[in-house]
C-alpha cells in the first residue's frame, strides 16, 4: 500500500511539473499570429489516385509547406463542372484522412469538394496507460497546435483550386475535430460557416471524463484522469476553443451533439455553445457518440448539415 501511495504521489507531482512547463511554452505558441506563422505557406502539392465512386473521385495528397512538415490528406471531388463549395473535414484521430471517404457522406460529397487530413499525432493504443501517460501531454501539445495550423493550410489548398468557389468554404469537425475547427474558424475569416459535431469545450473536464470512460482499453481512476486531463488543458490553454469560437461571428456556427453521448458531457457542449456568438444553433440528435462505421447515423448527420448549409446559400438547393 505504501508503494502504491508513493507511485500515485510521484505521478501527481510529475503531472503538475509537466503542466507548469507546458503553460509557459503554450502561451507563447497559441496566439493567432503564431498559429498562422506555424502554418507557413503552401509550397507544393503532390497528387496520387485515391479511388472513385458513383458521385466523386478521390486523390491522395501530400501538401509541402514552407515550415517543413508535410500534411497527408484525402480530397474527394464531385463529378461534374465546378466551381464547387468546399469543406475541410476532420473526424476522430483513428480515422484521419480516410474520413472523407466514409459511407454516409454522399449528401455532402455530391455537391462539395471535401479534404480531410491525417492528424499530426497518430492514435496509439495504450498511449495513456501507466507511466506513458506522463509524457502524453508533451506529445499532444505540439500536435494540437499543428492540427489548427494544418486546417489553415488546407484552406490555402482549397483556395488554390480553380474548381472551388472561394466564397463557399466551410469547416466541419467531429469529436476531437470539433474544437479544432472552432479555433481555426475563429482565426481565419475564409470559412463562410463552421460545423462542430459531437464536441465541446472545457477541454480538461472533457479529457478527464473520456479517460474514465468504460469503453477505454484501460479506464483511469477519477483522480488520475482529473490530473492528466487538466495537465493537458493547461498545456494547450491558449487553444481552449471557448477563447476563439466567438470570432466565427457574424458567420454562422452550428453544433450537432448526441443527446445520449456518454463520451462528451453536456456541460462541455454548453460551454462551447455559450461562448459562441450569434448566429449560432445547437441541434441535439438522439444518439450515442458518433463512430466512423455508423453509416446510417453519418447519413442522417450529413442531411442535417446539408439542409443547414443550403438554407444559408452555401450549398445548391435540391433540383
């Protein structure tokens, strides 16, 4: 029992020390100007075939940037002449660029160019287990900044395409992608609308809750999850989505969340929504947390998004 208590104390002290170190660095790196500088500029685009379906063609992209770190992405382009509306789409970490091709997105892909990136830090099973949890905030901090910078670079890419309607760009983020697009949309004025799915604010509480979730491979006890979640939140404090989401206005902001979502607490959803300014809308859907293999739910969400965007003139009306 004494050994276990000492280990708990050691973990707590290391988390606190790590969080303190992260705060100082993060404050400097998290300003809008720093994030734009982190993005750099689009130096080159490499394209390879990525498949096709009845309504679209897909290509694998490698975006070369002036700051040296490449972005891997998948772009899905509607058949037929442009110019098309276009979206940067971020799903969960496990899906990465492949989210652009998931079943159920046809309602959006029929009318809009969709580009989805891989996350800077790939998901690894067991990353929050044991002593590896101490180093995870250090790994996630730069990945969080890079994710926002990547969204801005993908907007540069869409801007460079002659088949894209520059005034009808929008951002869609699901799960961990939701706070990322809220931040990017608050920094960059180019997206005409921002859509956040199954996400929220209060990152410390949100991560802490997720680490105790029974669906995790190794759920953490509440005390450790609280320390780890709030250590991460301190490290990325300048990227709290509540700080940026108000900057989306006067462009419209939509949140869609699961009424039965056990992974994202309602308090986190409301924290982000209340920080946003009008025009904004929050739609509750009867579902658990969305997963990439739930084609029927994704199809319902796509129709909801298309209806909302069409009402605002960002997608063409159904013929």
